[in-house]
């Protein structure tokens, strides 16, 4: 077995003998592992990506919500260790699975969950607890994960070991609502499992919300993100209609938001991104079609509208330029899917960049947060300077990072297309 990477300092709470394993150290797993260590639990984080493990072992966090100081404090106190070896799960009391669940040709790919289940099954003992946090369709915990754990351990879920589901609610870059103060939905395959899952999360979050079944908890996650997908699609479609009608959609949304009941503001943009919104509603649609032979029409329509937004943005840019995009120099502000983060997963800004390149534009981008290796190879990353603005035929605000100098953008650009309502100067072309 590879040696676990650990280091020095004291945790914020009295260490516990309880041993926690977190499988998958991405945007969900790493904050969970660090928070559990801060709560005094002994944590082993497992990830198959060797580069990630080397980064973490050196105290280098690739997740914005976990700064290096927090990571180093957990590592140095001896309460957090990280490794690529699944055998490090041996002897766990609680194992939390936080692996990706991508779509492959429109169908859920549960291979990461299945691999994690097979890996920890031999280490599952009587009285231990396994929790799935990865987003999936209702029934995944009981119908997919449970049989793998039972086959590999010789034990029965609910009777011999505890099994539950708790949907992740990580919002990258949100400094107000963090893992520890966001209410945590918890569930179990039986009452004793629910009790064990709730007891674990009560150690690391301020409030748990128990529900009656793992299927309910799985649907809760899909409902949360489908709600956002549908409402964003609604305001995106209205944005496309409002401009020809001579209406400022941003002003209309702000005015509607003054109503103290019956309305929640959503804002238009170049599309939706991240792992959740472009993917999660498809899990719901896929399962409903497979099991009930029924189409969730709101979801299908919302996805169609939001997937069209990058193309609409490119059409607007070309119309605003008043010339073909071929040969035009376009400067993109932001490529992450969300402001003040470097998360480019399913980013509509990247889709816009690809479409511009396909139309023959010369594309440059300012993206201070994302790792350059994750950005389109044909997009040159530059600094936001007056000189860059001067030589750009079009400047496009795609991700409204707070660090951008929007006053400079408005004063030095010949044409600005703003999908985020940050440049309100006369002449700015708003989505």
C-alpha cells in the first residue's frame, strides 16, 4: 500500500477514535474531508487521481472553498490523510462516497459509484456506515450500491451495516452558505441506518434534515436543481423575447423582485454550467422515461432553451459587430461557469468560445481563476488591460468575476456584449 500523506498542527476539536473515509476528493469530497477533520474525526481521503493526491499532500488546494491554511491544518494535525489506495479504507466506521456521476450519451454513468462500492465492500464491517452523496436518480442507493456492498462484504444492508444517502449541497464560491451551515438532508435504508447517518452529519453541520427514505433524498437533490434549471430557462426565453419588444429584461426582473411574496428572482445568462444544472435534471428525465414511460416535459424544454443560449449569444455578438465573425478579434471576460470560481465544468462560456472559434473568430480570454490546462487550447489567455480592450473588435462578459475592472471595459471597448448585466454604460449591448 502506498504511504498515506499526512503532516503537523492541532485540530479544532478533541480527536475522536471514529474513522471516516471519503472517496472522491473533488468539489464535494475535499470540503467534507477537511470539515470532518476539523470536527475531530480521523479522516482518510481517497482519490484515483495521483496528481490531486500529490497536490493535497503538499498542502495545495485546488478547491476555492478550501484555502491552503485549512488544508494544512487538517493534514498537519494528523487527522487528515490522503491516498490513491483503496485499501486505506480498511477499518472505517463511516465511508462517504462523493464521486462524479456524469452523463454518457444521455444516460447516467454510475461506473464511479460502482467502482467505489466494489472497492469498499471488502472493508465494510458489522456496524459500519456507508453514505452516498453523489447525485443520481431515485433508487441508486438501494438498487445499485447496496447489492455491490452486500456481495463484496457478505453482509446485509440495514441488518448488518448502515447505508444511507445525503445529497451534496456545495455551492462553489459561496462564502455565506458553506458545508457546515447549510442544512443537510439525510436518509437511510432503514431507521437504524438513518440514525447512524444523522449522527455522523450532526458532528460536522449545524442542522440535519431527516427524510423517510433514500429515494426521497435522491429526488430532493434532483428537485432542487431542476427547479433552478426550469426557472433559468424561463427567464432566458423571456430575455430573448424582451429585446425585440423593446424591454430591458434585467429591469423587469429587478422590479418583479420587489414583490414580497410569490416571486423569486432568476437572471438570464449565456447558459447553465457546473456539474449540477446541465446534468442532474437529465437523471430525473432518464429514470422517469425508463420506469414510467413518461417524459418530464418541463425538464426537456428547459434543457433545450438553456442549451441554445451559447448559440444565441454568438448570434447576438455577430449582429452587434455588424460584420461576420471570421477574422474578428473577440475578448471573452470569464470562462468559468460561475463568478469568482475557476470551475469550468460544463461552462456555457467555454461553449461560446468554441462556437466563436468555429465561426473563424480570433478568441482571447481573461480568466484569472481557472487552471489554463482546463481551457480551450485555441483560446489565448491574457490579462485585462486597456491595450487588450483597444485591439478587440468585441468584448464579451460571460462570467462576472468581481475582480474585473468594468469601468475600464466600458471606457476602452468599441463594442461590449454583456450577458451578466455588469456594464450599464450607454451603448453596451445587454443580453
